[in-house]
C-alpha cells in the first residue's frame, strides 16, 4: 500500500553540511566493495558533506598522511565494474593496540572526521565499534599530550555505520553480504565448464571452495549445480559417511549418469573435528569405487573478476543507506550495520550481529551442529534442507504413497531458471509420494495431449540449463478449456504447477474463472513467476530477471569497452542502449543502477522533449569536464514517439563537438544463456515451497475419493513481497494489475530510480520512509522466510 505524501519522509530534510565522512575497506576484498565506496562518496557529497577515502584500511587510518584523501565526484568514476577494492585493504596489528587507535583518532580529528563507514567482515566491524567506544577517552588523552588544542565539543562522538563485505556470507543479521553473489558466479562458471569435460571422460570431480568457518558458498553452489555430495563445517557428516557417499555415487552412475560432482568447503570437518580435505575425498573415491577422479581447488579466483549485477545493486543500495544512517545518528545511537532482509535494506545494531556470528562458531566448537545451522539463519537452514531433499533420493519403499498426479508446465517466454524450478518440483513431488507429469509446450501442448510422466533421473543436470527444456508457448487456455479438461480427466491430474510470466498469470485466472463450467479445474493450482521482464503482479522478483540483469551489465560494458578501444583514446562517447521488458521498466532501471547509467527512459515515468533536452545538457556538461563515457538506457516500449533512433539522433546532434554517440539494441541476448546462481537457487527453493503447498492442499481438499478445490485460496501465485514469500489468490491480484500494459499498478523498484539519479548527479526527491528504523537481530522472523529468497 503506497503511503500518502503527507506521511512520506524525504531525504532533502537531511543535510550533511559541516560533516565529514570517511570510508574504508578492511579485511579480505570482495567484489562490490567499489560500488559501495562509490555510493557512499556520491551520496555524501550530494548532501553537502565532505567525504574522505582511507586507503589501505585501518593501516591507512593509523599511518595517516596521504592515506587519508578527500574524495571528489570524479574520483569514483569507472569504479562500479571493477572487482576488489581500489582504495586498498590491509591487515593492521597496530590498530589492535591502544597506541595505534590513538594515532588513528588523531589523524581523523585533524581532518574533522567523526563519521566512519566501514566495509568489511565481523573482525573489521568489531574493531570499529571498539574505536567508537574509546573515542572520548582517546581525544582526552590527545589533549593531555598536547596533540590537540581545539574545542572537543564538535568531535565528542564518533559515529559508525558498517556494511558487510565478505564472499563467505558468514555474518549473521543479513541475508547476503557484498561479494557473495559474485563469488558464486565464479564457482558456478567453473562447475559448468568442468561438467563438460567430466561427462566426456566419465570422471568424478572434487571441487574445493572457500569457507574456512562457513559453508555457505559450498552449500549454495551444490544446490545451484545439483552436486552429488557437499561437505560443510556447520554440519559435519555422520560417522560412516564415506560408505554412504560412495554408495550414492555408485547408484548415480548405475542410472546412466556420466559424471559426479562433490563440493568441499575448505573448512569441512568430520564429527570428531578432523579436517576433510579434497585430496582425502579424491583418494576415498578412487580406492572404494575406482572412478577416474580429479581435484580442482578454486582458491582466490572466487574473489576475482567483476562484481555481479546483484552485488552492484546491493552495494549501491547499502552505500546510500549507510550515509542516511550517519546523517540521522545521534551521540546515543549504537553503531549499526546496514543489512539485506528479504528484499529490503534494514539497520541492525552492529554488536548484536557480531555476537550472533560469534555464537555460530562457539556452537560449532562445542559440536552443537544443529544449533549452528539455525544460528546461521533460516535462509542457510532452508538451503540445507532443500539440498538434502533434492540430492538424496529415498528408496521406493520409504516414499509415502499419495496416489495424486501433479502436472508441471512452462507458459510464456523462456526464462533462465525455469529448468531448475521444474527439477525441484519433480523431485519434491516424488519425495512427497506423488506421480509427476511434464507438459510440453505450455497449454498448447496440454490440450494436444503432450503429457507424460517424468521421473527423478529425467531431470538430472537440468539446474544449469538455460531456456525451457519442457518447451514453452504463449498460448492461453481460454479457447481450449474443453480439451484441457478432457486431458485432465484422461491423465487424472489432481494439481497443477504453472511456471511462467504474465501469460501464466492470465492463464491461471482463466482456469479459475472456468471452474464453474469444468469441474476438472477444481484442483489446487499454483503459479511461480518466471520472466526476465519481472512484470508479474504479486511479486517483487521473478525467476530469470537476475540472469537478464547480468546479461545486460556484461553486454553493456563489453560493447562499450570494445567500441571505446576501437576509437581514439581521447574521444568522448555516449552509448544509447535499448533493453527488453515490454512496458515494464525493471530491466532498464535496475540494469541502469547496476551499470551506472546517466539516464534511463521507461514507460512508468513519462518523459517529454524538455526532459530529453535537460538530460542532454546535463550529460554534455559532465562530458566537458569529467567523464569520457556516458550511458543512456531506453526500455523498448517507453514511448511510441521518442524511439531509440530518435534519442540517438537527438543526443548526436546536441552533443556535436563534445561527444559522439553509438547505439545498440540488446535484443534476445538478454533471454539466453545459463541461469545465474541466484536464479538457480531462487527457482529451486520457490518451487520446493510451492510443491509442499500443493501437497498440503491436496490432503485438505481430498473428499469422497476425489480432489475438489474451488476456493480462492486454492489457486495462488507464490511471490516475494518485501520480506517474505507469500501465497496470494490470483483473483485477488486482478485489482493490482494493469492488463493493458501487462504490468503491476505498483512496482517496488521505482523507489530505486531516485537513487540512480542521485548517483548520476541529478537533483531529485528520494523517499526514505522505509529507512531509519533500527531493528534487532534477535527478534523472530516471519515463518514465510523459511524459504527465504535471498541465497
């Protein structure tokens, strides 16, 4: 529900005038740190504060001098797509001493810095909190030593805001840390490459990934690639695991699979605290099974490369939120950390998060492994449960017998992650005792009778496949209801899982509305949103959208860089890029935020020739003084008259003598390719939750030897709403939908557009009504988050 303007809070009321903010990166580097630094610098400057870089982390703070430099708007240009941290990070033993912190305090006060934004892990953030607690004492000591002779009232408090930059995702209180998604990209790229060579030679590969104390990367990469076995420190395998693993590998091979993948976290242990190394696992497989087995240790490649779209957006949102937190803090406000909770930025007390993170390690040390998994958070716990459910097939004798038949189909345009969702649905359904049926080519295939039973092994290897292996069509069921009902009778279909975009939503509405005519349609039906356009009502995110965003970011920068390299190194150039999405501006807007666009044109935010002219003038001024390259995105249906060609010609003419232009229509490249780790994981977990809902509804609606479900809540869409996964009756979503333009009437991501404009140096209003509330990490979360969308 949108807030009335009278109750909205705009950040224009917050001023940074007279304040100085310093930003540093500490501990291990993580992709996305530069995006966070860029956001802090630009937001800080935007509100009128002075902003400083502290180079080389705490070491630079202690050493002072040129390590602490004032930042300018231009100094963070071209940082967004760079991995690592350009301001450097270093371990600092001296900061752990009182004398070192005294030097650091002196260096900050000399520059009037009393606001500190720290990007790092729990050790870095704990150090920052200690520094804050000692601040007054340190200043008093500096005055006594004659090192400070000024009034201390202005500097009496040090304000700290943290952002967690760690590829391990080992910090409690946030669903995702900056760098984790990019690290998963590196791992999955390697796994996908290894699979082809492993299949060629019928090999087993043992992959060792980072995670000395946290198994998140190992667990999620295992879930995302369908690994046969995973070993993590939080949940050591039971005694005798060696025999069970070898039996599993052997059974997989006997079903015709030509490869096995085992993923080992570097900190994996057995129940007695003995390390389980990748070489030990390899030797075990060779000795027991005689399989050709190889080890690949990924090492620091997981930290390298450009940040993913997810990490760029996450870091940009967190950086802006961190500055807002510093502007609103008082002397009594505890140090906070900016976190991601579901799809929302929140602020949590830093030390509450640190203490819970330390409790995880304590539980592991004391062999309270079940508790350690729970302390990691419900997202981690759910990942583990889902992996076990999908990777380990129960013997037929142990499966429940439900006598229910469930059909699964894809509808609409293909979206990366659809196959992961189908695999998950099939395997969870079989585990629940159902007979699963696959429908080829959507509802067109349904009414033509292209329906066949699908088994556990049939979906092996589907997780990493792009497109739709079942086949998908845009055909709606309305004109074929009689034939569809006939096929449902023929195959005794008791429930339906539809995976797709806006056409899938329309299809479920048509089926629901036809229940009065066709009794066969009175069955539980659930829809999973899967579309690159992310234009389905009832959900903030759709399967496939993350892959499309990554494709856009990669295409933008590879295209821009190649064209730039082919031209003179001194030539200034603006790129006009058209994205897909129909009338929905999600891809253009969020892709623009991830790529650092100067302007983005979408249907939801009408624009005219005056807006275009203002944008051209704004960019021309920037190109004259600061930047070499500009980026303008246009959603394909943003305006009938202001086409991509028109905007290209306008910018070319108005920028004559200052910059030249190039244009590119990205087209269907946004739809193709292997799914991102996020989409594999999202598709897998949301599908598992949907199948569990279907099983529950089948039991509830089974009466007198048949299933009869005719209530609104038996025909639902499962979507991500802010902080939770929620089942919503499709008929109740009609009022939230603009059917003419095929978009929801309210879209959460529109709140990100002012953020994008601010980072591109436009004056704009920014609604911060959702910010400012300091929450607590210890409170219970909604039960819906048991299948948390965040990986």
